């Protein structure tokens, strides 16, 4: 299949690579050239402009935020240059409100829009282990589902309105950031009391909390392994702000979110934007005087 891909950060590069290895013709564009060179060496076609990546059947995008999408015109002017009938699959975590606006902008131009945000760290994404949350019109989703199966281990369809997938995703990210906060606070308490936090993590994740989020982030916090980041702390704050906007719009109070969001803001003021979002654990330790 002839596919375009815009946005080649860690995750975008991983997914574009999977599509190449599945045998598709993939045209890639990114603001910085290094990722394009990497994928070109694997057989990708380097696009000179974003519009060049929009001349196939499917466009995947993986841009960091609502603003990044607007900056290149994927919500407006750039859509005018797309191939007729193009289906745009947006893998990024964006606001539900913007997903709704994007869907309308595509529909008005005879294009299809599918929201497909993913749960995965970059290393897992590169192995095809992402969980893809998808929402959009039935025919468009049906056409892209085989591709989603090639980049992830599971595809979860949550509805016909694209914004439903993004609400699902940011709710999941809220759970992850809350788990990180919980781990950091628990470890700080234990260390202050002279108890082995590593033994605690092993014990709790053997049964009661036997989940990758607790096991992996727990080890990361214990090891203080915050760089290089798998997911930047600044993006954690971005997602916390997305959850806040959605909770306000839907009149669903989230007091725990307010706490965690405030801690991300504190960490940003310390200059930790490029650290992993698990660095909330370091903030909890610092507050405890460790």
C-alpha cells in the first residue's frame, strides 16, 4: 500500500519502520532530517514537503501536540493538497476537542480522519507491541485496521467519533501518571523509614500490583533512570493539561489530577522538561528530603 508518514520522533520512527518492514511503500517527512535519513536507509521515500507525504492512500501522523499539527497546517491549508479520498490516521495524543475539529476539517474536504492514539514506550513500539485505540467512521477504520495490526499487538475500537479515542487515551495516561506519583511517594516514605524500597517493589508487584506500569516505572524510579527519556516530562504535563481541559468540559472533577499536574509544573520549573515523566519519583524524594 502507498502510505505517507509525517512526524518522526521516537514513536513515529518506530511505526514507520514497522510499515516499511511489512512491505509498504512509505513516504516520510519530518522537520529535522536525521530521522528521515535513518528511514531512507531502510527503503523509505524522503518527502521534500509535508504535502508530498499526502499523495497515497493513507497518511499516518505522529506529531507532539495540537499546536504541532496546526503549525504545519494539517487542520486546514495542508489538507487542500492531499490526494483525493485520503485517509488520515492520527496516532498522536491530542485533545478530544481538537480531534473533533480535525474530523470536521477533513470531512469538509472529502477526506477521512481516524484517531488512533497508542499506548507504548518507544522500545515496545519498535517491536510492534503497542495497543492502538481507534475511533472513526466504519469504512475508514475497516480500511486501516490491517495496517494498525501491523504496528501494534492489539487494536481496540471505541466508537465512531474520533474524539472518543483521544478521551480514552488521555484517561489512560492519567492512570499512568497517577501510578508514577504513587510509586514515588511510597518509595520516599519507605526510604525515610529505613525500609528497602526494592524489596517492597518486588513484593507488591509479585501479586497485588503485578502490572507493567508498576514494575517498569517502579524500577525506573528506584534506579533514578530518568535520562534518556522514553516519554518526556514536558509531554506528561501536556497530557495532564489535556485531561484537565476534558474534565472541565465534561464537569467531571479530578482532584488527584490537580495534584499530579501541579507536581509536573513544579518539575518543569526545575528544568526537568527533557527528563522522563517518571521523574515525578525524584520530586517526591526531594520533597521528603532524600
